[in-house]
C-alpha cells in the first residue's frame, strides 16, 4: 500500500510543480531563449514559444532537409515531457509579426 501511494504521489508532485511554473509563464522569442541556454544563432526572432517560469525548451531549424533541433535549460530537461506537451497542445508557438 505504501508503494502505491508513493507511485501516485511522486508524479502528482512533478505535475503540480510544473503546473505552478506554467502559471507563471509567458511567450518568449525563440532566439532569445536559445541565447539563454548558450546557443548563439545569427538572425532575428521569428517565433514566440511558450516558456514556463525558469524553464526553457526551444526549437530551431537544422540544416536544410534535417529535422528541427531542440535545446533546453536544466529545468527544461527535467520537465521536458510536460513542457513539450504544453507547447504542442495547450500553448502553441506563434509567429512574430513584424511591422503589423
């Protein structure tokens, strides 16, 4: 019985912590997010990605014909499954409209 409680408690705490981080989140530009994790790519931001507080999970295009590459902060890797689900199904990436 004790093991079953722990098996439910740990995922509930994990999801609860992510929910709190997600409540304090915002859309950030993709190039700025990549700079925060130490990846410098030339160019200007063209996308806004949902980033929970303190968590960075960002995507950038690879070479032509290659899939997109992902970069994340330490907390981004810790909460990667939930962050990716959140970005895909709840808070989609938005293009930045310049001059509109």
